[in-house]
């Protein structure tokens, strides 16, 4: 029997996990984070990582715009650029020859890590602040819904897909920011909204459309390719999670397939 607010109740009607079910619930909570005391721990870690990178850039001599430092020069997304000690130079399309003393760098030259490191770089405190605010509000909802590891996988794959989108649209322009990965988060939330698994009244769709409109017609210097790439990846991964909700292996395999396609696209267009 189990203590209850009114006397004792049998285990089957106490409303508390018992025996094997208790162990299963505890294991699931440990693996996914769903139902844990810190339901959006990964979201907070990602925010801390982005803020931490920016602070380190300042500490090593970078400017407040997040450029002119070693981390930016070796982490920002660019297909083909020139590098002089301390300076990253826009260099033109792949195949352009390097001038004397200039080292060619970028994804074209084997620097594949830029596809992910760029998601942790930002062009100043305002850029960082808006992105982290968006990640906080969207990330904590999604992470609570799908659990930690699924959320982290979706976020990182969306970041790579965003880089592929940026290279597809503007291959010769440096691109940085977490917004592509965050669009992946909102792409996943859009799927949940359309399936009526979250009660948001169409707010996610409206927010996405407004941001894409601002990207295209209002703001300059925004990588709409990154936003669309991340959005598509996040939505596809969420659809896979729902389709294979009973199989962690198939969920991971689906996300891995989207990652591979994103990398192939990134290298195919440069």
C-alpha cells in the first residue's frame, strides 16, 4: 500500500510509479531530461556557451563587434577567404589565387569545423542578446517537450544545415550567429504547433513569417539562407522524432541523415 492524502491506496491506484515502472521512469528521466528538476538544462548550457565565447573573444583583444580576434578568424563561416596574421580577408570565389603572404582559409580549404563553430559566434552584444533571448524562450519549450539529447541533436544538426543554407545563398560572405540553429528550434515547434501538440494559437508560424519578412525586406546583412536551412532541418528532424518516437536509433539515424545531406550540400555549392 502507498500513503495518500486520504489514508492508504493500492499501488495500482496511488498515482505513483511502482516497482519496474518506477525504475523505467527514473531511467527515462535520466536519459532524456523530461520530467527532471532541470527540464531545460541544455538550453541554459548553450546560452552559457555562446555568452562565454563572446566574453573570451573580448578577453583576447577582440572588438565589441565580435571580430578581429583569433576565435572569429578561425571559426566564422566562409567558403574562401584570405588570412593574414590577425586579419580575415574576403577573397572571392573558390579557386581564386592567394596573393603573396596570404593564406587561403575557409570550408573550401578543408576547414569543415566552420560549419558548426560559426553558430557560437556573434557580431556584438545586441546580436548575441537577441539570439539568446530567442533561444531561451524557444529552447526551454522544445527541450521540455522532447528531452535533452533529442533537443541537443536537433539544435546542432540545424546549425550545420543553416551553414549549408548560408553557403548556398552567399558563399563568399562571412556568416556568424546562432539564429540558424534557433530557426531549427522554431521549425520543430512549428511542427508541434501544426500537429496541435502545443497550444500556441499559430504564434510560432507568425513569428517565423515575420522574421523571414524582416530578413528579406527590412534588415541588411542577415543570412536568410541560414535561417531557411535551419528551419527546414529542424522541421524535418521533428517529423522524424514523431514518426520514430518509439525508437531512439531511428530518431538518431534520421537526424544523422539530415546532417550528411547538409554537409554534402555545403560542399557541393562551394
